[in-house]
């Protein structure tokens, strides 16, 4: 067995109050934009999809998409959902929001549950995903939350 895959952790500070960041994080109109999701409804137990292929996303095609089942919505601090492709083990994406300074909010993402995967099999994907969370997804959330 190779080196274990540790949880992916990414953080960003958003210069807005926690309530504003929460509304953008889980909003029915906002989450699809910053996360690139399809069929999103902000309710525990629902499933939404992340479709990387822009043509398939535009057509509403969930073939090959990542499936996400909402597990926890605890306003304004915690939002958790699973992350998987059918036939593979589920991982868990956890967002935590905490007040920082007078008007800022710290957003901490942890993507955990990699125990059933071998680094040799998915290492490139795992590294790409870690970079995507930190360098693309969280900045998109920040930009949207900091708009007027």
C-alpha cells in the first residue's frame, strides 16, 4: 500500500459578513454559478451534479458528472455534501464558515474520505482537485460574495 491520501484542505478569507457568505455558499441561484453545479436545490437529502463538460452542462446532461448528495446545512456555519461518481466510493466535502475580524469570514473547505483510494491510481486527479478547490472554486465563491 502506498502513501495515504490525506484530506484536501483549502481556505480563503472573504471580506463580507458570515450571513452574506452563507447566502452565496448555499443559495439556489449562486451555488450553481461559483461551483458549476446542475440541478441544485438547497435541501438536505437532495442530489446535484458537477458536470465538467460545458456542452453537456448546457444540455443538462449528467452523464459522467460528479454526484453530490447534500448531507448537512447548518446556517451560517456548516455545509457538507458527498462527492462521487457512481460505482466509486463517496468522499465528503465540508465547508465551514467562521467570523474573522469585524466584517470578514474565513471559509475552510475540507474534502475527506480518500481512504478507499490508492494514490497510485488517482494521484493526478487528487492533486488537480486540490488545486482546483484552492485556486478556482474558493476564489469564485469569494468574488461572488464580495460583489455588492
